[in-house]
C-alpha cells in the first residue's frame, strides 16, 4: 500500500507524542480502540479556561492511525473546546488522503478528541 | 548492500542464476513441444522434461513416473484434493485438514463442502502443529483423505508427517501434504515419510514462477485422481495442457541444486535465523516467537512485538521486505487465520512479522535488519499507549476498551 506524503511525514515526525498527568483537573484524557482491533489511541488535552493550550497523544496502530492522531493533536491545539468538538473525521481523511480501508483510523481520532473533551468536562462538573 | 533487503523468502524467491542459465535454451533454441512424438524438436523437449522429472523425483525420494507437472501449488492442491474427492467419493465423503493450512487448501475444502463432502478442520496446538493423535481422533470409516501441510508458510512449524502418514497407511486413507515450504528446505522422502500425494512450487525454491509438480504415489497404494482439466491427456491423464518446458527445466534444476545444497543451506539458514532472533531478543523485551521452537523450518522466523502494531512496524522498517500477520496488511482486514488457529491473541497477531532467511541472505543483512527492527520497535513503543500502561503495571486484559471494532 502506498502512503501519502502527509501520512509518512506524521509517521516519521509525529507531533505531540507524550503523556500528561491524567489526574490533573486541567487535563482531559480519551482512550479509544482496543488491542484486538489493532488500534488504541490515547489523546490528552490541557485546558485553560475554555481553550486547549496543549495536546499529547500515544497510539498503538498502523501508520494511518498514528498520522490521524498526530494530526488531531496539531489541529486542536489553540482551539476552544467547542471548536475542537466540531472536527470531523472526514476532514482528517481529506487532509491525509486516507484510502477507504483506513477511514476507521480517522473515526478513531475524532472519537479520541471527543472522549478527551468529555473527560475534561466531567472533571469540571465533578469539581463544582 | 542493496536495499530494500529481501527477507520474504516464504512468499517467493529469486530465480537462481544457475537455474536461469539452464532454462534459457528452451525458450527459442530448443522450443519443441514435449508431446510431439514425430520429430527431433519434440524428442529434445521430452528429454529435457524427463531429466527434470528425474531431478524432482530424486529430491523427494519418488520415482520419476510419479511426478505430474502443474502450474504451481495452488493447482497441485486443487488437483490433489478435488481429484481424490471425485475419485473416491463413492467410498466416503469425509476429509480431514487443519485450520492452519494455506487458503488454497481451506478454500478447496470449502468448495467440496458445498458439494456434499464433510470436512474436519483440526485445530493445531499453540505452536501450529497437528499430531498423528489429533488425526486419529478425527478419522472415521468414511474418511477418504487427510490433507496436512508439511511445513507452515507463516510460522514455519513442521508437522510430524511420517507419523501422520503411517497412520493414514494403516487406516487405508490417502495422505496429501502441501510440501511447498518444506520440500527442498528440509529432508523430505515420500517413501520414508509415508506420503501419498505432495505438491511443490518452483518459485519457492529458486525456480521460476508458474510451474510446480505434484507427486502422486503409484504403488502401495496406487493413488488415482480425477483430472480437473480436460484436454490432450498429458501427464498420465491427470493434467492436460502442453508442458511448460523452460519452466519445467528450471524446476528440475532448482530441485537438483536444493538436493545438492540442502544440508549446508539448512544449517546456514538456521544459524542466521537464530542469530537474528538472538540479536532482537537481547535488545527487546516482550517479543513472542510464533511457531514451534524446534520443529520449524530453518529459514523462517515469525515474531510478535507486543504493544507495536505490525503495519506501523513494516512502515518503519521499509528497508527490509517482510510480511506481517497484521490485519491491516491484508485485503480482508482480518488478522492471520494461522495465528488465530494457534490461539495467538489478536493483539499479538496484529504485531507479528515473518522474517525469511534465503539462499542469498548475508550476515550483514541480518544485522542491518535486526538493528532496524530494534530501533523502530523502541520508537513505536515510546509512542504506544499499551506499552506505557504495561510499564505502569496495568494488566491490559483487565482494561475496559472503548471499541466497536
């Protein structure tokens, strides 16, 4: 299978690999996928006010899954939570030129963003 | 050293220059049809084919009269299984095979199931092996055929063919073995090993693509097959079609070289295979060997790198040409059916890589490949949420994953 240049770039130079303290109240964590399916994404956001000031990811998965999550962290940094929630998997597909068999990687990335935001919001609700 | 380094020798092999040299005259100088009985062109072609038949038979302890030429193992498998089923269908309709067989065997068996045959798909053990005891337990009065591969193409596990063959002979059941990965790589003797039908493919043993042979026993018992292709009645009526003389000459030469060099080559391959495994496992933890630690091909090393997905690893080691059991690398999006049948978990199946050591593999190539694998597994594990969880002491089997698949 031939990979697009953008997938290769994210695979070779992934942006924002790493982990944040998941117990911090400013951090939202999303873990989606399952090892049996060959994809697990962990995406974390650090939020100040309503803004995502930092994002990190770790992914077990194919090159397209790594690229999708790397791109997702790049895109959500600096966005408000509401803006980040609007990101659709189809935009990731388009940006990375993912073939049909790899669309699930982009879906997973969208789910990871939403899951991290939901985790952060839940923490805030529990606080108040 | 030329990159990408070829380490996919179970998929196919390059034509050995000595094989190519033997073939060349038969394309345009000596181009006769081996079935032309009336002139020198035909006689020369027939002589060349007869020599090849001798070379092939010699490699596996058969008689030249027991060799039927085919286009390769897929055809050989179809001819063997369907040919036996049709010939002996009145006697019984039961066939025994294994879940770890090549798709050509499994799909042929499924085809027969639609026609009223019953097939038992034995589950191999965790190393991919099927024993004579497993076969004995599945045998029935109406069993006509046992089809079990000599060695597995994905994990290299070698089945106890001699014992299974002895059992089949004792019970009067025909024994077919797919010898594609084994014949020419390990000692194979259809007499001593009690084999009735065996197939091989030239391109797996440094011969050309598109030609193969089927061994069909003539004595004790005499095995008969219903031809699957109608025509001029070539090959004792079992396989019609003008013989591919240059291909057959190449297959013959390839078999001759394998026979001459088998012992030295197997030893060298096993040393390189073990060296590669040692290099990798001394640097990386959580590496799982797929297959049998002893009963395996000398030229096959199948490893799973826990917490790293196979396709992403292939991307990182693109300077090495290998295959993965990961679903992502297959058209079906299913992980390897062989690893599944061995109860290798889907997570490990997704992480598997098959390294093939070939006639032209050098120590330098093995070192280069091992280094690349080590670097990339380390890099991808740094990126892997699973590896991180394991480092934190989390048991992954207790995690509630959010996935619909």
